[in-house]
C-alpha cells in the first residue's frame, strides 16, 4: 500500500488541524472522508481537500471501503466506541488522547484490540514526537544532568472548554503528563496526590488551577500544574533537576501580565503552533507504518490504559482530600 486513504472523525479544532496536516504535510496520506455530528462542519473541513467527502455518521466512515485507516479526533467520550468499531472493521486507528475518560472503558478497548490480534490502535500522545521533548529524553538517557530527582511540568491554556469539569482537567489535559513523565524517565508512576489553591474566578464550576504530585518507581518526584484558564496564552514547560544539573524546556524570564503582552512575547493562543511539528511527525510516522504494514511507533492502547490508571488514582486523591493514592494498573 503506497497511499493510505484516511478518514478523520471529528471536525472541530483538532480534527480540522489533522485534516490540514495530513493533506498538506504528510506524504502518502489522502484524506477521503471527514465525519462529524455536525455534517455541515464536516463538509466545511472536507471542502478544503480535493475529492474528500463529508458524513454525519462516524460508523459509516469506518465501514467505508474507501477508508484504509481512521483518525479519531472527536469528543473524548466517543473515543472508546469508535476505536473498538475500527478494530472490529480491521482498520488501523490513530485515536487522540485519552483512549477513554475512564479506566474501565480503557480496559474494554485494550481487550477488544487483543482479541483482534493487537497492533491496530495508536494513541495520540504527540509529545513523544515533539523535537524538544525528544531532545530532552535523549539528554536524560545520556546522563547529561545525572539521575533525575525532580521534574516540574506546566500546562496552561487561555480558557477551558465549555462544560469542563475537575475530572476533565485530569483526563483531558494532565493525561499528557501521565504519559510523558514515565516515557521521559523510563520509569512507571507508582503513586499520586492531587492539590489545589483557591480557584480562579474564570473557572466557574471548575477547580482551576490544579497541582498533582507524581512519584515514579525510580524515586523521582514530579509536580504537574494544569491551569486551563490561565488567560494569557498557551504555555507548556518541563524542567528536570538532576544530581549534576538541570534540563529545561522553558521560556526566557519575562513578565507576562496580560494576553496582549503574551502575544507580543510569542505565546500562542492554543496548542496548534507549539506542537505543529509534533503532530506532523506523529501523523507521518503512523501513515508510514500503515502503508508498509510495520508496527506503529506511536503510543499503544496499553499505554493509554496505563495513563488512564494514573488518572483514576489522581481523581481518587481529589475526591479524598488529596491523600496519596497508589497507582494500580490492571492486568488485561
């Protein structure tokens, strides 16, 4: 298979960005169908790609004979069912994170994939392909700063999505760190705790920001800040303090007082420009694997289950006064 015909489910910001990246920047990929519950929105996104069609039925997209592989970029609550449908159809699927909002759903998806022989689901933890994070991982592996002792991870956005909940802040945002931290350290997360200051006035019905502490099996301690309504811009950072020095993906020291100054200093409004290279490289790697029949180099469904187990432990801590909770990864 030299050309991979791809169907994209979801025509919101994420899905539309994937369609654009696949069409313009990924060799060997052809977007043939776009699906969204709002068929008009699907048609608008599909209209930017020659010969692409739109549908309001994602299951029809999965069954379409002109779709070889599927990208799931719809609402988090749809990920499990759509991934299972693609697996049952025998089609490779790149599912955006999270694999599912709950651990039980993750278990169900992994079992379905195992029953189908495995290897069909790739998960969109795109930081594994971000050049800066890749360089950080390589430096850690080379022992540049000695054994890592502390990690500080920050993830801030302008404003939360409508209806965002405390749990969504964990399963929809912090979930990136639940994959990135063990990937960087090559060590699993063993226990967690959840904490929060007073909430921002912008976060109606949502405790925001949130702070999570993660301990990995190697003894390192990680702080994870998630601030969905930071207001000034999209800001992702990671710093490692080791025995002999530090490694950091940070911005230069500067005072950011409002969104206008943030823009002048180069803070984007959302994730698209910051992680454009990561998404392009991830989609290219996935398309190449589908085209050649090689195993996907992306995160697996099981990786998504492990991250889901961490999220479940963090939610348990949140509901129990911030006490430390052990991470229990179920056998499947």
